[in-house]
């Protein structure tokens, strides 16, 4: 078991612990660390004799783990490209979310949402579970095709409300309210969950590695892969569904109260709300489920049940 997963097991037992840990891991300043610093930090962690059976007290060791958690995939042990590391998720996704939420023409909305889903899909792939057992070239080819299909479908479906809003402007105020205000949020959340499920589908088709508490690989499980993908898809849907829904509701009351009277002031308040909600929801959604996932032996395939006496096994859920 990789040191990152051991750290999550020791320090991320509860939602509150995971939330505080993610608040530190998502620090954008960690993006300034060079690859050499990350490699030396990993060597320091791997050479440490600490078993991580209890919370870390040493600040230097904790900072080393934060850098490792923010920069290294625990399955491949490779450094994640800087734009797709967890600390970069907010700075890059925020402008894409803001632009995607604007009232644009359907073609412009498609382009903005295509860019948004492209980024989040690549982020999902690079931070997902990489222990799937399949021919590498077939696996990568399948992920590319699945990813392009999911991105295109999500962008098309996400642009549908804008298409109807621009084409049928003479509809009733209730219809315009539903299409303009209420429909985009659940649609965006569903499409975000959909892209996660599609691009990570090889994990439940081929299975992912499950380990005992000592880190020994017991086998490859499709059921563990299904659980990992389902939890990640739910958290991603909650993240972006809430990010689109809550600011829209709050802006309704702001407009009713005439708190901001000019269009520029309304736009500034709206951007501030989206930024605040997204900044808060990222660590919340990442913390919804344990990063080092657990699954009962009884829920796994018979061949895995027969190969161990452990009651619970572990796997990397991915982000």
C-alpha cells in the first residue's frame, strides 16, 4: 500500500478529519514545488520508519505528506501534471464554471461546457485508480474514446437549456424560469457525475486491486471498482450541482431585495457567490467518502473471499 493511502487511513477516518486535511492539501502554494522537491519528499517519506498507525505529530513529516498527497498518484507513483493536481482544481475550474453559467447562445454554451468537461475529465483520469488490469494500449485507447464521447454528450446536453431559451423567448415566465434558473444546476451535476462514471468505467469492467490492512494485494475486484466509481461520481455531481444551484437561489433573493441595483453589481455579487460556494464545496465533496476506501470481504467476489480471512479490504478510491 502506497504511503499516501496509509496516511489517509491514519488521518482521514472521519469526514471532519478528511475535510481539514483536504483544506491543507488544496493549498495552491503547493503547486510551486518543483519535481525534484516532490521526488526528494517522496524519498523522505519512503525512508521513514513510521508505520502511520497513529496521527502524525511532527510538522516536517506532515508537510512532506501534504506535498505527496497533492502531487503524486498513489497507484502509479508518478507525479501528476501541475495543471491537474488537486490544488489546481479550484483556480482552473472556477473561470470555466463562471463562463459556463452565463446566459450565452447555445453554440457558445456548448464550447464553454466542452472546455469545462474536458478539464474535469482529464483531472478525473489522472487522479483516478490506476490498478485496472488490462492491456495498456487497449485500456488507454478505450479511455480516450470513452472520454471524448462523454465530453461531447455532456456539452451537448448542457447546452440544451440555452438552445430552448434562445429559440423560444416568447414562452411563459414560468417556463423561462425553469429553463433559465432551475434546469441548468441538476443537469450540470448529472453530467459531471456521468463523465466520471464513463471515463472510469474500465475500473468496474476490469476491476481494481484490493489490499489487506498491511498493504498486501489480495486480488482484483470489479465490485470494489464499482464502489469507487459510484462514490466519486456522487461526490462530483454534488460538487457541481450545488455550485450551480445555490448561487442561483441566492441571486434570486438578492434581486428581489434589490441589494445590487446595477447589472455590474449583480454580476460581481454572482461571481462572488459562485467562487465562495465552489471553494467550500471542493473540500466538502472530496471528503464525502474515504480516499482509502473500505469494502467488506462478504461484498467481494468469491475467489477473493476464499483468499483471505480479513473482514475488510482496502482500495484507492481516486478523486
